C-alpha cells in the first residue's frame, strides 16, 4: 500500500507540473466543461472551469492553480469513446476534463471489466499517454507485444506507439487504471 501511495503522489506531482507549466499557453476546453473569464484583484485575468458541479480557478498571470479535492467514490462513472467487441463501453471517472488545461488530456480512472477489450491497437500522433494500474490485472499490447500488467505497473506510450488494452475473460475482478497525458506539437 505504501508503494501505491508514493507512486500515486509522484503521478499527481507530475500532472501538477504539466498543468502549471502549461498555464502560460492558455486554457482550452471541450463540450463537457464550461469556462468563464473573469477579472478580479486589480484586473488579473482568471478563468473559472466548471466540471460536474465542481469549480476550480486557474490564473494565467501568476501560474497558480486552485484545485479541487475529490474522493474517487464521489466521481461519477461515464462512458469513454472506446467500445469493446460486445458493445460495452470502457467506463471512466474523470477528475480533470480533457483540454480544460492546454495540452493536458485530463486525469481519469478507467475501469475495464473481465473480458473487456480495447483493441485493435491504436496510436496517437502527438500524445504522450500515461497509465498506472491501481487495481486488478490485464494485458497491454504495445507495438505488437503483449505485456501482463498488475496493480503497481506504470506505462508510458509515446506518440506513434501502437497500444491496446484488455482484461482476460477469466479474470476474477476488474482492472482500474489512472490515465492522463499531454499533447506535443
């Protein structure tokens, strides 16, 4: 449990580093969140991002972030764009929406049920994608080679690395993974 906590803290610190490092480039958004511009404190520009009725603010002038504190159990499940061959979507709990912060593709926990497959392998043109298995076991296929993964496994997929994920049908429990990433030009 201590190893899991330390690596989770490292991942969060890494994500915060990406967020703070990208604030100077502006803040993007997508249709699942709302972004409002406001001026306060002597005209300093701030943007308020509203996600699932939670709010946090980002200040582009001071490279500061006021965040949210959430428990995994309080974040609702929703479908991802990945549908397995039986028509079941891979589910996720989204903490930070994709592109609410420029170049940051969000922070979520994806849940794969036994027998769920995210194949055939796919690749991203400009995305560094990071996975950390927090529960269960599964298979990650990277560039045609299957790798068994379990709780405590960290993965980095660089742009153009083909990858797919599946949990064998005989698995006794679901696999949960932290998923985040950053796009590069």
